[in-house]
C-alpha cells in the first residue's frame, strides 16, 4: 500500500465517518479518474481538474459511508450532508447545519515552471493552500492530488493527501479577493489554518508525505 493512514481518525458529521471510509473513497476515486479520457485533463484547466477530483471523491465517500448523501444542489454547503437533508429546501441546503465540506488543491509550483497535465508535480511544489468562497468554514476535509496514477502510458490524477480540521477560525482564512466585476470571491487559507490541517492528516501517500509536511 502506497499510503500511510491515521487509524485513529473518526468523526460524526450527522453521519459517522472513519479512516476506513476515506481509504475506500480514495481507492474508488483513483480508479474512477482513469476512466476519463486522458485528453480531458489536457483540455480543462487545473482548477476544473481539482473540481473533478473533489466531485468524484465526494461521490465515492458517500458510497463508502452509511447515512450520507451528496448535497443535492450545486451551490449547497456543506458538500456532503446526512440523509435527513434529502427533504430539505434549497434555502436550507445552501447552509445545512450538519455535514462535511471538502476542498481540493493540486499545490503551487514555482512561477515559470512549464508543467503540463500528466506530469508529476511533487518535485517542483513550492506551496500548498486551499481556497474557500468565504471565511466561515470551520470544519474542513482538505485534499491534495497530483498526476501520479500511471495507466496506459499516462499519469492520471491521484489523491495523495487527505487532512481534516474541526477547529478552523476566521483568522485561518485570508482576505476575500475577487469582489469586483465577474470575479469569483475567494480567500486562501493562512499559515495558521495550514498548520491545523497538517496536525489533522488522515491519509498521506508515502512518497509525498515528507514534502507535504514540510510545506504545511
């Protein structure tokens, strides 16, 4: 097995979740990524690829977990909610009181690095951060991925790290940018937030673990 796992992880989000559910979701996700045409990853940008990684992981995590569903609406929060939310209104699903929010990143690389989809980024990573649309995210499961999933001569996405914190605060998120024009409002996680995610690692790819823990 290429992962190291924190077998003590367990949390209730309105549904019970433990490290075993997450490992199964990673395995299912990594297999699913290989079913998409390799050309897809060349066509879309990395932000869209991260969205695909997150969406696939959410679906696989729900399959491995009892009592949970993917939030039924596109802009719902959090991403995964308990079965009790199935009959909730759209307004309620926009900020449901129970559930699990998931964010993904492929990591930052040095400016000018000409890395393309299908090339492993580990060796050139310069930083790790996650973004949110507001500063109110308090509980977060954060994923890191890379092109490291070899299949038929192409490196497909692979989830290489999963972290969780239930103690994020507003100060763990930076200033909100993109507040004018058609830009999407986003804020990046600060060093204090990344430190909390580091302390809450659940699953790490063994090749990536030293670098991730150094950057966080």
